[in-house]
C-alpha cells in the first residue's frame, strides 16, 4: 500500500512537473510529495479509528482512578494518559490545572504534562510509517520514561510548594479534603451509540487535522529541504561520530524553536537519513517539543521561577542522558534503519 505513495510522487514530480531526479530540487520535491500524501492519508484513517475507540472515555473517571492508585501506578497511568491524548505542550496546560485542582499529586500531573507533547497517536502513526516499528517503540518507551522519572523527582522534592499561590491553594484544598466513601464515586457516563461515536470521531478528525495539517506541511517542507539540499555525509562528517558534546548542543539548539511532534518527526527522519546519530536527533527533537521557550512562558502562569528552573533542568538532563545512551546502543538497536 505504501508503495503507492512512492509511485505517485514519482509520477507527479518527474512526469507531471518534469523535474530531474538527479537534481537537489527534484529530490526535495519528490520527498515532500511522498511524505505529505502518506502522512495525511494515514492520519485521516488512524485518527478516525482511534477517536472512535476513545469516544466513551470519561475524564472524570480517569481522574478518580488515578487518585485511588499506588503512586508509581499513578506515574505510569499519568504518563500513559499523556501518551494517548493529542495535545501539544501548551494545550495540555488547562488539563494540568484541572488535575491540580482535583488534588492529584503534582508528580503524577507532571508525568502527564511531560509525556503529552512528546507522544501522541499522530506521532506514533507518523514514526511507524517513516522510521519503522523498532524506532517507534523505542521513542514511546523513552517518552514515557521521561514523564515517569520527572514526576518521581518532583514528588520527592515536594515541588507543589513552588506552584503559584492560586494553584497551590487549589491543590492543597483538594488534597486535604476528607475522603468519604461516597465522594470517591463518580457517576458513570452514558454509553454512546455507534452513531454518536461516529459523529464524535468525525468531529475529532476535523479538529485535529485542521489544527495539525500546517505542521505536517512545515515539518515535511523542512525535512525535504534537508533531504535535498544538505550534502550527503555532512552530518556524518561533522556530528556523525556521536561526540559527547553533540548531544547537549542538539538539546540546547531545540530550545528556541517550537513545534509539536507532528511537525518535528519529518525533520527527525531527514536528520537521521543524512547521518546524524539517532540519540543526537532525539535530544534535539524532544527539546523542541517538550522544553521550548513558548511552553515555559505558558507554565509561568501557574509556577514560580524555582519550579520552572527545576523542570527545565530535569527535562534537559533527561534528553541528554537519552541521547548519550541511544548513541551508544543505537548501532545495535536500529541496525538497518
């Protein structure tokens, strides 16, 4: 099935547009057409299917379930919930406030907030189609581990004391409220009919695709430019040896940028194809989507500078460790990528 997109790109770029496949422009345009059509097709199909399955999800029951679990299970659930929700770092913040106001421990809430921008169903679909199942599985495990580990550190340090006053008071009020048996019960949501779930899936498909299509075009466009115009071997010659300093440089280089996983994954594909080590690429891309300046500007509304600085250090340290470890085991783990 996916060969169709290669044939279509060949026909449109080289037959209809008359481009020369030996030129940089021809190579870039072919890359852009093939990846854009493939990604958009897979997104439309898979987002609809996943939304259909998620249509009956009750967020209030999710909150109650998290509150009643062992702390580590809570980190795992918070990170997992972040992985299946299609939010970027900035749009995750209202849910962060809702979880905090519900008295859910800050570490569990932050496990959600750390993981949500890094992983979502869109990113998984794109990664699987572009880089294969091994890379996709490793990316999901790494993203969830960042969320879980970060949440554990924040809870150990009792970081809720560094929330802004209004957020801290809401958290303390909810966390300190007496729990009676009846209060833990959450009414079960009415089950949706198939027609209602279909309508929900259509609406979600329209909303998500309407929000991310431009990121697909921007990301694939940047990836196409790298693919076609950066000389073969440039990254391999300059950064391809996996020098230790290349990972922190890549992590810091991603900070001024802002993208979601949808926009950054085609860039990731091109960087890897051009010879940039996988770990260095991951450090750059994760920094771009989860530790960018725009996200921290948003978080400043609910957190003090001390907590923001701590989160910043935790994220960058995680991304650098991930980069170094993956660069060390990458030749074995991603052989043939």
